[in-house]
């Protein structure tokens, strides 16, 4: 999901948008949107962040797209993101 990558971005005034597959990341996305700690990592970001349920919402119009996925998911997520970027 990239919360570790997003923290420095937030601290420097950027506005990252977080997306993750519904079947995998809903608890983490809900926590980060509420400003709560990541349920698996126990670490909160410096402020609540925008989360979206569709990858197209996350990548459309983005200046930078950072993918934080496992090796198994890299191709699928890259292809999905490319369709909307």
C-alpha cells in the first residue's frame, strides 16, 4: 500500500492518494483515512489521507504514481494503473 513511502511525501506537503484492492486493504485504507494507525503496522501517518476504492481514481491526473506491491501483484497492478493513467 505504500504508507511508508507516503509519509515523507505528506511531511513535505504533498497529498498522496491511497488505493488497495477491496479484498485485501479495506481495513488499512479505512484506518489511514481516519488518521488511525495502520492495523498491521501499528503506525499512523502524520495526518489522515485520501483513500479511493478504484485504481483509476488514484492514478488519473497524478504527477507521480508509486506502486508498493508484492512481486506477485506487480504486473496486475501496473497494468490496471496504466489503463487509467
